[in-house]
């Protein structure tokens, strides 16, 4: 009896293991099916609403976790021997023979009488079946749902990822991404031309980066999260380039102004006034040098020295290397002392230094502008679409503290003045000094008897107050051959009724009525 | 087969089949009814047969008595029937010497198979005279208790359509019946067979299959059949499911039942299940046995409330709903 009982227990242990495998398999597949169906719904929703696509790594991680935990779950969910016996009874139609025998065997006293015969009967039944027949391990019906959802996800990844239904929020967000890509390409082209014209290496690198980024954003399958990731990467590169330019500028700046240069550079790079002043100073130096080199100059050395004084004062207001300013001062002193050749040589050295400074300032300006546009594009894309307010934390970090904006319509609101970038280049772009694609322009032609006076205009350029005024005046006298007469009463009355029918502000109604009355007055 | 217990089990099954065969020689069709009567007999219980007249209830009982070679008596219950007419009475008897003495004259209950025909036509007082006999297998007359011979098997009949002038059995007495069996009307082939079998020259008759002592041994053997805990639990939960105030009650029971089945119902269910298992050559009670026997064993133990009576709900409907709910709970527990 004991040996037979042990045999039954072994068989039931195998049945129990197979039952546990079946249970775990069923639950695992059901969980995977539910997760895959949800992922498919999520993926399909991306064509309608601008949400990030389901992360494939999360799915793979979930699958790995399920596979790794399979043996543990089989061990944990293994049914008891009695439960296995009941399962076998139910599946093989043994009418509770095995389960009764297992209970009788578990009793402390040895079974006697009919109980003993019952155990023998159950043992005979137990030896007739195999564990595989009693507890077949089958994939649940939900396996088809899992496979179908996986196939759907694969099809979505190959054909539908990045696609959006026209007119839906996702399409509007895709439009925002595409538009920002276009603007990045345009700015990149402009910076490229500037960099070529002025010899700005960092600007040209930033321009290439912007154009490449813009082309990638114009890919219709670029999702918002991918676009924001690309913009974040580009922003980091631009910030790094800006930092390098700032360090070079700081190194070139006078010792007393280094702190200021470093502090001001990150926010706005260099001010456009500095670049303009520097350009003006360079032009002035070239003019003076040309005057000195030409025979029969119209200006006296004293006059030229006076012009150099102005240049030195202008350089004082800028953060140029002290050596350059000292060289210009030395040239001025040489002019005052009548040493024209020494002054010419010194002015040449100073002009070379200032050209290098000008290139650094141009780089700082160009890289800063590129960085601002990338940041603006990130803000626009992050806030794009009706669901733009629901940004994730990472996206909000990238977009900075920009307030959420409404969905851009056909006429999207422009950003504030501080963030507004330059308009795209027109057909005559490059005609301004320093911006053309061709040969750099030389120094401005001096006008006889005129000295440049630097004027500073205060205030912020923009629209002034708008003033409107009612202008009531008789029309210009015509050549009508018919005398003007008063309109008939019924016509005037019809005119009044027509004016009253229109949906007009009351003040306008009065003006319009008076206009018609003025027309009818005899002149 | 050398094991005496295995031999007894085999003999049990053979005897059951033989009894069934003999009954089938006389009774046409009614296979489930015959099975249930045999189960009730071997479980030591009593049966309440419900059916319209002419369905062979009396013939069934008589044939059973012939097949078992047991003493058989039939009591036709009428409103003027008195308890003494059933139990017996003490009569004054004069012997050869002229002395007079009381002598007990046993009534028809002192048989081994008693047919209480139309039991609901007698008064409750007379009906209750059967109570002690059915429960204790003994009667007390004039302060003296007299045991009835074993096996003692009461089959009572009642007509479900003629209720006028009847006295419905009280719940206490209904509870003493192991089964309440409904005798179905025979179908067309069975009717043909009945006509052929009863209008010919020879009447079909049952032969003796087993004697009374053998029946008693079979009853004792049936009680040894083991019952697994989950089978016992099923019986208990089925009983609780019929109690409207129980947490385990099914919705139908809560709505239509006034009182659920008594613990005696669980006893009847398990005991009958043991006999059914043995009669099928099985040595343990299965849930399937309980499911098959739940309707005859419990239907007369449920008392419908007014809403149930008004809605025409049958106790069988409640029991079927309870079993379906228990199955659903079992599946949920297995899967969850």
C-alpha cells in the first residue's frame, strides 16, 4: 500500500507541476495579451492625439520580467496534492476517486474496510492515466489576442508610426513640428551665409547643425517626443559652443571686465551695439590708415589723431583687448608727433586684432541666435496641439518656463518681442554690409567736409500710439454737369433704414449718416 | 476478488442491478424512479411518491415486496382512519379455559414494506401515527414499545391534483421522508408497452432476488462508503444555499424560500449518495451523486414563501439555481 501510495503521490506531484505551469502560462499570457492590447491602443491613439508612442523597451522589459519570474511563479502557485487530485478527477471523469483516496491516505490511522478498498480502486485508476493527459499544458485562448496585438504593433511601427489623421490634434502637432523644422532650416541657411561672409566658424557649425535638425524635423514621422529630444540635443550642443565662444571672449576682454563679460554672455551673447560699434571702429581705423597711405591726403595728422581719439573712446566703451586699445592710442600719439609710418603700422596691427574680436562677437551673436531659435522651437512643439499643456516633466524641463500656449491656428500668435527671431531672408538678402554672400564691402566713402557723429537713440523701436480722427471734408470738386440737388425724401428715408439695418457701432452710424447728409448738401 | 469486502461490494452492485431488473419486468419505464426507490430502500429511508392515479405506484410497491421477499401491507388512508387502524390495538381474547386477557393485535405498520396510499387524506393525528414508526422503526402502544422488523420501508403516495378534503403533510413529517419522488407520466412507447404487458394472457411477475437480512447487510455496507471532505462540504453548502438568511444563500432562495432544507436533508443527501456510489460500483461518494440526488432528497424540505407560491416557483428551480451557483463559485475559486 505504501509503495503504491508513493507512486500515486509522484504522479500527483507531476500533475501538480503541470497544473502550475498551466496556471502560470495562462495568467502570463493573459497579462501579456492585456498589456499588448493596451500598447496597441496606445500606439493607435498616437495617430490622433499627440502623445508619445509606447516605449518598446518597456515592453521588452515586461516580457523579460515575466519570463524570469516564470519558474518562481510555478513554484508559488503549485496546487496542493489534494487540489491536483481533484483536478484529475474532474478532467478524467474519475468521480472524486483520487481526491477521496488522497484524503484517506492523509489520515493518521491506517485505512480499513471499505476505505482500504477505495484506495486500491483509486490507485488502479491513477496508474491508468498519464500526467500529460490529466493536466495538459495549453496556451490559453488569449494567446491569439496577444499575437494579434503584437502583429498590430509591428505593423504600426512599420507603417503607421508618426502618421497622423488630418484634422486631429496629432496632425496639428505634426504641422507645428514641420513648421519649426522649416524655420530652423531657413535660419540655418541665413547663418550659413553670414558665417561664410564674415568668416565665423562657430556660426557656420551652428548653421549646419540647425539645417540638419530642421531637415530631420521635417520628416513627417517625427514624433513630438523625438523632436523634443533632438531639439534638446541640439540645444546642448549650441550651449556648449556658446560657452566656448564666451570663454574666448572673456579671455580677450580686459581684466576689469572679464567678470561682466562672463556674466552677460550666457544670456544674450554679445549686444548688437558692441558689434556695430566694433564695426564702426574698424571702418574708422581702415579709413585713417588709407588716409595715411595715400599721398596728398586731405586731412591733417592732427585731424586724423582727433578721429583716432574718438575710436579710442569708442573702444573704451567696448570690451576689447587692452592691447588693441593701447596700440590705437600709440598710433594716435605717433600721429600727433608726426611719425606717420609708425602710426600706419600700429593701426594695421590694431585693425587685425579688432577683426578677430569682431569674428568672435559675430560667432557669439550667431550661436546665441541659433540657441534661442532652438529653444523657441522646443517651446512651440512642446505646447503644440490641444494636449500640449499635458507635458511630461522632461518635456517641461526642455521647454523651460514657457507658459502653455493654445494650439496654433492658421495665424499663430507671434512670440514676445524679446524672443522674436529675425524674419526669413528675402530675395535681396545680403545687400547689407557684412551680410552679403559676395565679396566683403570696403570702408565707407568719406564725404567731404563731414565728420561722422555718433548718435544714440534711446527707447525701444516699435509702434507709437495710434490716433484716429474723424475727417469730414467735402470731396474734391468734380466736373459734373448736373447740379447737386438734395436727395428725395423717400431715398433719404430708405438710406436711413438701410443704415439702421446694418450691424454697426452707434458712433459709426452717426458718422455714416453725416457723410451721406454732407453728400446731399448743395455746394 | 478474494477480499470479502470487495466481494460484498460486487454483490451489492449485482443485487441492485437484479432488483432493478425484476422491477423493470413489471414496471414499464420509470427507470429513474426505480433507481431512486432502490437507493432509498438501501439507505434505510422512506419515500413519498407523488403522482396522479394510475401510474403504477401501488404496483411498484407490491413488486418491490415480491422481489425482496418482504412482508408487505397497504394502508388506504381515509379521513376516518384512526391511528389504531395503523398501529394495531389490544383486543380482549378469551382462551380455552374461559379466561380473558388483552392481546396485541398488530396493525398493518408491522410489515417490512408499507404502502401508505394517499397519505394526505388522513387526519394529521393519523398521519403522525406513522412518525415514530418511520423515524425510530418502533411503535409505542399502551406504554409498550414494539420494534418493527428490519428492513422497514414506508412508501407513501399522494395525489397532487385532488387537494380538496386533504390534510397536507406537516413539515416535520415531510422531513422524515428520504426522498420525495415525482412519478412522471409515461411517454408513448411506454404506454404501448404498458398496454401490451397488462392486457395479455400472462401477468408479469417479479421473482425473489434477495431476502430481508441481505438488505440489512447492504444497508450496513453502504454506510461504510468514505466521503471526501470537499464532497461533504458541497452537501453542506448546498443546504446553506437554500436558507434565505444565510450568507451563502443564492438569490433565488433569498427571494422565494421561507425555510431552507434541514440538516436532515444533508444526511439524506450523503447517505443516498453512498448507496448510489456503491450501486454504480464506485467506492466513494462523488459530487455528481449529490447533484443527481439533490432534487428528490431536498425538494420536500424547502418551504416557499408567499411570493414563491404566487409566482409558481418550484423547489426544484431553487435547487437547480443553488447547484448552478455552487458550480460557478467552484469554477471561480479554481481559476482565481
